[in-house]
C-alpha cells in the first residue's frame, strides 16, 4: 500500500514539472524593472524547479509563467507580495 502511494505522488510531481516546462516566458508587459529589494526572487510567488538536464527553471506561480535567468534579480510585477516568513515570522503563534 505504501509503495502505491509513493508511486502516485511521484506521478503527480512529474506531471506538474512537465506542465511547468510548457509555460511561456513573462515579458515586459508583466515584469517591471526595479532597483529595490522587491524583485521576483524575494516574492512569495517565486519558485525554481529542476528542468531538463537539471537546468533550473525560474517561475512565477501567480502568473504561471517562466522568468528569464537574471530577470528574477532586476524585475518584479504588480502582484509582488512579501514572503510569508517575512510577513508573519518563522513560526507564528496560532490563535
């Protein structure tokens, strides 16, 4: 039973990664140049995934798009949101 669950979980991860590789790159209409710490890399929606040959794919989960290498350090979008850890702390107290 445990082996079957692991296999299903692995299949789910594979399908997510395959769909991410099909996403389009975000362009200047979405990404804005910035000189602050509010860049894609510090955004709550920023993720990176291992692509083909382990080349990292930089993604925006909000826009479901790929970010060109280097753009994650110099650009952001209107939907930039501070990381939850910075907003609430590492282990917030639950009321």
